[in-house]
């Protein structure tokens, strides 16, 4: 190979690394994740003369040195990092941490001088691109020494904590399966942990999972799908109310009821642990503050279908009129997929209620959201939808199974007289955002703008709904997002400005639920194109339970870490998924 060929080969490799890194930076939020998901061509590094004698595969070793140079670690720091509690070696593809001597040996003997320079240059490309996308973090993969009371949180402590938390959260799930089934249900939940870990789909090839699992064999993707559908399959018999009225509940509600029972059993187990007398002081105290909000899981298939595609598929499309134009709707488009905030996006929606506390924000309830689609509204169809008041009532009912609630925080998407009445009838205090659309709102805001001394305003009134009445305070305060606008809140008591400031300060903790959604969607949801609501709802509930397990595992480790678990959990969310995949259940001997 000529010098020109060598240079062309080097440039080709660096271009591939750069292109892959650019793509991965849009998916992952940390440089370690980017490196572990790079595709490494075995032909790039072929200077080693005895590959058959190598104790470690080439690809993990390449990732190891990319990681070392990109994170600017020396060999001693790298070895300590691999021995830490963060399981970086598993991400890189090793089955155990490797010593400094092994790292040094592989550097000298596994790669020639040209390849060692190439590794450094490739790592520089990764670091530069990750820096441009702001996905370089310094709090990963191991704990900072000043955060740990002893030498470090040991692997044993991590494993014990996760095993305990997953035992509490997942042991109640079951499925109606044959007694001679090839794999126990635990094997499928173990595989589900892997799918979440790798953000993979259920049909993803399982070679890596099979290699990592301690089982002799692992379930196939098609078998996995069928089993998970059975976990979420509602019971076929009618309830007493359905038998009397002759009207059966929509299937999505029956799926909800089937999946939420084991979910709530897991929540109760976790809360019992958190409120144990040994933990109570560090956990939370009742009555609690709770936040309610809605998140979405995108579904990218359009509801519209062309006449040609309908003929080819043999479907009979549904004719609807939207904005005066006739369109065709795919009859197989999922009922629970509706429009999102961005006009061109659609997805499944789920509402949750979460304890708002610094160290242990636990999700207490999940509720499907069935919104009316635009064509259903324009055609005047009578469809089963969930009002925001119904959602709030259901979530409060779910949460009441576990804890006593004192205050509820909601954003303006829930603002309605019916919602306020639902909360007030339960004797709870609410702080609820409100859109400044009414004439009186515009009048009050104009009065604030015209005044020279104050920039906020508090007013008292009453709220009436179906003959029930309660006191209400209206609060107008400068928006934190836009200085020229005002945020409006309602509180179901007459409160003065001192109490108002305190309540709005507590309301700001509601943003923890936004972080919750980001964590669930980034780390605890697999890739899925399924339109089957059994799969979608079950996977979201499992993701929510995994979030609770993550919080629980970090809580159990609180004695080992002298740090604020809410801000810097010793187990990162992504790490927990890996641990779930490896030790959620212990395979039989």
C-alpha cells in the first residue's frame, strides 16, 4: 500500500467516525454512549499478527482506547474508571474490568504505531463533534471521589440495591401462558431490560443479549412480542356492570386496568420500603405534594391513506371532511394516537401523577389519554375520549391507594372549572396554571403594566361548578420564559402575597415531572413501531416502573454516598437499564 493509499484509508476511517458521531449525538446525551454505539470495522485495525491468541476481541479494545483518548484519561485513571461502580466495561463490550497492565500490553502489542495515531485522531474527532453538540459530561461513569464516604460504592452494593429494587417493582407481573412454555416469564422481562438498555426494538437480533445473558438460550423476538401481549391482555369475561348495562368498556380501558394492577403492586412495594422506619427520615413524609402532567410517545405513521394504497391493501378507508376537504382515513390507524403540540406530529399520550420530593420522586399512577382527533370533531362523531377532569380524577384515585396528598400542581393544560372542582371536592389544595385569555385577565395585566410600583397582582374571588362553590385566588406574575408576558395561576384558597410566594416556589418543583419524562423517554423506553395498544401501554408502564426502580436503587445507596441523590444519583438512568438486563432476575441453576 502506498503512502497515498494509507492517507486515503485513514481519511476514510475518520470520515466514517465523524459521520457516525454526528448522527449518534442526536440520539445520546453522553460521549460514552456515542463511543459504545459506533460501528467499528475490523479491517480498520489489522496490524496485530496473532489475533487468534488475543484474550479480548478487537472491537471492545478499539472502543476502550477511543474512550481513553476522548475523555483524556491516562492509563491509571482509565483502569480505576473501569473498576468503578458504573459498569463502563460492559458498555465497551468487556465481561469484566481490565487492569492497567493489560491496557498497556494491548496498546504496545495490539496496535502498531500508525494505528495508535489513528486511534488518537479518531478520538479527537469524537471529542470535537460531541463538544459541538454539548454531549460531553463529567459526572459519568463513576462517582466523584468527594461524593463517596468510603473508597467507592462497590459493585456488590450496586447489584444488591438494584436486585432489591427490581424485586419490589416487577414481581407482580404475570401472563396467561401454557405450563410447558419454553421460557419463564422472567426471561422475557430480562430481555425487555436489554431492549430498553439498547433502545432496540423487539425484532432486533439478540446475539449480543444472548452473549451477555447467563441463560443457556434466550427468547426470540417474535416470541417476545406474543408473550408481552399476553401480559397486557385484558380478561375476556364481562364485569358485573358491563353485564347489567350491556355496554362493554373500550378495549384500551380494559388493557389499562389489566396492566395497572401489577404496576400499583410494585409501587406499593417500593413505597413500603421508602417509608420503612429505618428510611423514613431520609425518604418522604405524608401528606405529600404531587404533580400531574401529560407526556407523549411519538407514532410516525400518518392517519391518511391514498385511494391507490387503499386498493392495494384491500382496506376500506373512512371518508371524512377536514377544513371543507374530503380525505381518506386508514381504518387501522390506532384509536389512541392523536395530534401533538407540533402540528405535524402524532403520538400516544399518557398522564402521570408523581410525588414531588427532592430525593425520591416516585410515579404513583399512569392514565391513558384519549383525545378527540380533528376529523372526529368536524364530523361530529360520538367517541370515547378522556377529559382532563376525568384524567385528574383517575390519577388522584390511583395515588390515594398509596399515599395521602396535600397539594397538587398542574399546568394550564388542565385549566377548567370541572378539573378545579374534582380536586377541591377531595379537600386538596391546588396550584393550577391558567391561560390569560379572559377579558378580566387582559384587564388585570394592563393594570399591572400601567402601574409604576408593582409588577404582579393578586385577586380573590369564588369558583362555582354544579352548585358547589369554593374560594379562589388569582395570581398574575411576570413569566420566567418571556419578560413581556405574565403567567396566571389559580389557588383554591384566599391567600396573601407571602403565602402565594411560598406556593409558587413549591409549584416550581413541578418541573421535576418534566425531567422525569425526559429520563423515561431517553433511558427507559425501547424502540417500537407497534400499533397494538397492549404493547404501547405495557412498555410505557414498564418504563415508568423502571424509573421508580432507578429512584429506589439510588435511595437504597444513600448511606454510601454523601451527596444529594436528587441532583447526582450514584446510579445513572442508563446504567440501571444495563443492570436490569443482567440481574433483574436470577436464572435457574
